[in-house]
C-alpha cells in the first residue's frame, strides 16, 4: 500500500534545474542551504545523511516528488470536515534507485469549506511555526494542520517507515522560513510555489512491524513545494 502511494508521487516528480550525480552523502549533518537547490538531511540512528540536489550539479541525483499539490486534485468534499493534504519529498535518480527516499505530508492544510480556493491560500498555508506530528493522515478525519513523514532505506524495496506508527514524545518539527517562490512571467503567474526550510527530529515505525523503530535527529530541510 505504501509503495503504491510512493510510486504515485513519482508521476508528479519534477526537476527544477540541472542536477548532480555527485555523492550527496556527508559526514556533517549541518548543511549549507545555499549549496543546495533542495535537500533533507540529518542523522538516522546516529549516521549522518544528506538527500538532495547540489546547486552546482550537472546531472540528476535526487528528484523532488510530490502529490496532492494541484488544482486537479479533488478536495475530499465535506464542507465541515474535508480537506487536502500536501506532500513534498526527495527520491533518488532512477539509475541508482536503491537508495533512501523521504517525504513529508502536511495533513489537511486546506479545508474544503474555505471561502478561498486552495490556490489562493497556498502561499499562506505553511506559516513559520512548530507543528505536531499527525496521528492520522486521512483527508476527512486526519490531524488538521499536523505533519507526518515517510522514509525508506531502499526505494526499490518494500520496507517503509512512517511517523504515524507510534509515540512521538520529544519529537519536533519546525518551519523556520516560508517564502513565496512563485514562478512568474511578467504579470502572469506560471506556477504557485512556496520555499520551506526547517528542522525536525522524529521516530519512524516500520509500517509492517511497529517494533522496528528508527530515529532521526539533527534533521534539516529545504524544499520548494509547488501548487500548479
């Protein structure tokens, strides 16, 4: 089930610019944001990682993957309760696909009963703040305004981890910068986009075996999240 969802996001995978096949791993979990177009970094069970795309790169290393961030997405139309989830993550270049991938889901950040459309509210939907981890990602009854995360060590495999699987006591998720990053041509907006940066720590639970738990500390992210 989880794998199908991830593969579905790849239908919307986008490459913002030319990128690199350079090794994106690093012994230092603190990343210079200016060096990367986008990334997720941290320590997984104490081992440092960086999954992302260097700005100086010339070929693909990690792509952006997303789902639900489109005007073609049908809102779960229950005016009092329904909503839209937005998602953004990173996925390895296909020739070296057996590497980790990771994504964040922003649960019901748009509610169907809003007087404004999702596109009108998108740039304001991710304010600088601390966020709780969701206990459910359901578009009708899920944890409104909370965040969840998904992770796998091998994007070609079938072992997936989710923050939804258990206790998140002591975990944190913070958006430290949320900047309008729309793509425009003259007075015309070609793509609505928000550039998010932040920090996180979390526990991730194997979706098939909740006793299998990994912990991510010193997490950082820089992710452009588009709405088209």
